[in-house]
């Protein structure tokens, strides 16, 4: 799998991230489209059961500084981190926050590798992420592969500069998403 970027597909079969045409009503930045299955899987059940807006009309706020996770395209409903089941990688600095939701790879796991000056951190992380079945649309609040967020986290936290210059690719699991 190659890191998914806005409006591109992922090589693992996960949904591509596409920019929404609507803006988050809190931060006013354009969000990302998200599938119904992601909202159903991530939003707390009592909130799903009481949605005022059709489930297909929600977007993900991709702004790390905004607490909004999901918002309706008509801006009538917003949901923050407290309203969803998972911690959001880009919105949460807690070391117990997942980097890879499918593999339960936490920020603290990677931070320890960096602190211990382990070699080949990128390769180790790629191996972890590439193994087994993926279910990104359900497990990741963005509804897509985590690889872009993992790469950014590694770079932002000082993983070897030489390694960060490489194209970070992951061999796709045969049954991804």
C-alpha cells in the first residue's frame, strides 16, 4: 500500500480520501468525505440512533487543531472526540492513541522505538502495518488507511532523517478492507 493522499487511491484497496465540498462549521476548513460504515462504526451507538441528518451526509474534519471529528454537510450536527469510540490520531496527543487501528500500533510504541534509537524504524512499522487483515473503513475514524498519518507521525517525531526521505510503502495485505 502506498500512502493515501487527498483524492488518490490507496494500493491496499482501502477507500481513497477525497476532499469534501463542504467546510467544518467550527474551523471553516474543508473536510474529507467519509462513508456510512465509518460513521456507524465510530460514532457512539446512542448518537447514531438519534441522528437528525442522514448518515451519508457527514464529513471528517481533518484539521488537527479542531476538536470536531464529524460534521453534517448542512452544518446542523457536529461530533467531537468525546462522541466517538476511538481516539483520533491527528487530533490526540495521548501516547495511547492508535497510529494503526487495525494492528493496535500506538503512538507510545513508535515513540519508544525513536527514544531507544532503534534502527530501521520505518521498516519495522511497515512490517507491523502490512501483516494480517485490515478493516480501515471501520476501525480508523477517517475511514481510510492509516499510512499517511503514520508517516507524518514518524517524520514529526524525529525518526531517522535518512529513512524519512524514502517513499514509505507498505506491502498490501491480501485482504485489506
